C-alpha cells in the first residue's frame, strides 16, 4: 500500500473532494428552506418553531457521524481500510436518496432518519485520514494532512456554490446531486485504492466494537489534554459553521447564492493556507505555537464577524478561513505523531467523533439561542475558541511531555 504513496494521497484527495462536495451541497439550502420557504409539513412539523427544527436537522447528521466515527476507524484497523470504506460509502449514497424522498413526501421523521443514516456511514472520514497517516514516513505527515484538508476545503467551496445555485431546481434535487458526488467517491475507492493488509486478531467484531472503539483511548490519561483543547475548540468552530448561514438570513435576508459567495471567501483562504502555509509553519513554529497563535487570531476574527456588514464579512471570512486551515492542519498531525501507535484508525476516529459530538451540542443549543438572536451564537463560538486556547496554554507541559 505504501509503495506508491503519492498516487494514494492523490486518490485520497479526489475521494475527499467528491465526498465533501456531496456533504456540503445541502448546507446553504437548509437555512433558507426552513426559514424562508413556504411552510410545509416538514418545516412546520407539529407546530414546532422552524429554527428549532433546523437545529434538530443540523444535529441529526453529526450525531450519526459521532456514532459511526467512533467505530468505523477502529474497525478499519482490524478489517481493512478499503473494505469498510466501500461499505460505508454505499450506505451514504442510499442515505442521500432517502433524504430526497423524505423532502418530496414532506416527512420530517423520514428526513432526520435519513440524515442520521447518512451521517452514520460518513463517519468513514476517519478512515481516509488514517490512510493518510499510514503514508508516513514516505510522505511528511503534516504535508499529507494539509493536502487532504485542502481537497476537503475545495469540496466545501464547490459544494455550497452548487447547492446555492441549484436550489432553484428544488431542495430534493440538491440532495440527489450530493449522492452522485459520493457515488463518484465510491467508484474511485473501488478502483484506485489498493486492498490493504488486515490486522490479525483473535477477537470477534462484537469485542472490537465494545472494547476497541475510539473512545476507549481515554483510558490513556495522556490523551486528555489534547482532546480537551479540541473539544472546546470544536464547540466554537461548529457554532460558527452551523449558524453563520442563519446570521446571514436574519441580518441580510440572504438567499443560498449569497451564503455560497461568503463560503467562497472562507474556503479560498483555507485552501491556500493548507497547500502553501501549513507545512512551512509546522517547520518554523512547530505544532504548539502554530495552534496557539492562529487559534487566537481565529477567536479575534469570530468576535468581529457578527458586527461586520455584508461586504466586510467577506474579508473577515478570509481571515477566519486562514486561521481554521492552520489549526486544522496541525492538530491531526500532532495526534498521529503522539498516539498513532495506538491505532491510526482509532485516533482519527476519536478526532472525528469529538467534532461530531460538539456539532450535535452546538446545533441543539445554538438552535435555541438563535431564536433570540443568531449573533449570540457566533459570539458564543468566539468565546469558546478563546477558552480552548487558554486550555492549550494551561496544558502545555502535559502535551509536550506525551511519550506513550
């Protein structure tokens, strides 16, 4: 598997690109669909406030990812990365088709069930990151992760653009196109990723699911300082990701196209920094100081953003995107370096699980807070990013002394 690392990395980038396009397509669609579209049985289910329903809808997908990523990465350590990846991508394609059908039927229960199923299977992002980690030392670990993230950011840019501009053809059709993106990822995995070696084990799947899942890593106390930082950081990050479209709708009556254009400015800087800056910064400053300085910058930008005008927000988003790219590029590389011997699949699975857990929490909490003012959600996110940096500083010695 490692005899052609550059080909494998390029394939992973394509898989990540198409997969992320599929995931990102619906994001600029949901806020206008629930808040500005004519009411229907799905968006006014049981007379519940549409922002509450939006929060539930935003939470359901990452809740599925939370469960999936906790087990899928670990399963790939034992049963092979390609096998688990193919199975989960197939389920994800079916999940998007079911989501479109739920919209046509105006069934909220079916809609969130389909989103949960899709998220459950797309916890497989941990497997792609584990494959990238496996390429070390043939490829620099930080560079491999930054290139993988750059492909993801391209997908997050193209996906919302397509979603925003194709929304005029129907919300259900957007989800069908998302499924097509994931189907292309499935084809790439089947034909371009080589079958990998399977770890020999005397344990059955039941044992692995019960004792070898990603959260079992917390029995190693040394992992707690890093993941405490990441947990708090992700609460702030997901508050921004999930509710800046709501802020755009509330304050500027933005449609899907406007939200897509804001996302472009965010992702262009994320792509640029991932490709050209992250690996260089890791060499110059190291993981810790890169995360510290640009985490502080991210917090500052997030405090400014809710008070920006529509035109100013594009510039602020560029600063936010650069800071996110650098912190996001450093963290998995540091995790892989410190804890990779515990199982790259489990380690990457825990990272994705933490992100998904915070996504669920902020989606539900933010949905309620946004009823008062969506600006409060964004300010809450800025505060949590700042708090995560304080946590990083407080635990610096513990992090630097990790040797397990």
